[in-house]
């Protein structure tokens, strides 16, 4: 979604323990004050070789424009579930509209005290051809498969905007 549309989104607000409060605030308010806990999804896409599908974020994004990221996802809109958001983000950002909840493997909920996020981390095994992907919503500049070792090195060089996720890497047998 464009930065203009994103500021008009509304989020359900949760407690620090991820329980609903019944309150709804705008994306702008949630991100400006950084006092409202809200939900996100992080979908790590891995192929049969163990490589991770990484994206270069759009240069029009309001945070980390043009930076590389090793997962896809977004903020849950008011009334949305984790799985509905994950499937919607994959359809919007990559054109992967044929996926179902059964394709997503829930790993855990990642809590970010800084961003006030409760982020459901998913693993998606997909070995399709990246030339078949479409970036219709303008959030992604390009994608490529990157090995786990190369991601570790690129993170050390500050080429990625996200940190490494040891739970994901452990699941992929990098840190095991």
C-alpha cells in the first residue's frame, strides 16, 4: 500500500500480553506515539534449497525505503486475523493468491517492545519461479533468492533492515 493509504489504516490495540483491548487507533497514531501494541505478520519464504526469498522494499515506503528484507508481511488492520493478513500480504506484495492457511507454518509470536508489535512469524515453503511474481501494490522493488549464510553476511554489513531471526534460522537448521 502507498504511504498515503497506510496512514488511513486502523489497527486493533492489544495489551503487552497480546490480549485485545477493544480500542482501535489509526496507523499514524500507533506509529507516532509508539505506545499502542498492535499486530503484524512476518512470512519467511524458503525454497527446496534452503534459500530465502528476500525483497528490496519500495523506495516509497515510510520506513526503510530501498532496504533489503528477508521476510514479507505487514500490519493487521482492525478486525483482521494473523492468517488472513499473511495471505493477503502475500497476494498483494507478490501475487501469490492461490495459497491457503495450510501452506503457512506458524512458528511463534515475536514481541517487539520498541515497535510495540506482536508479530506472528510464519514459514512458507515455496519453490516457484520468481519471474512469475507480481508486485502490483508497489511495496516491493524486486526479489531474489539468497542463501542463509549470505543473509548473515549482508546483515553484518547493514544491507538489510531486519535483524536475523534465530528461531527461523534454527528451524531451517542454520543454528542447530
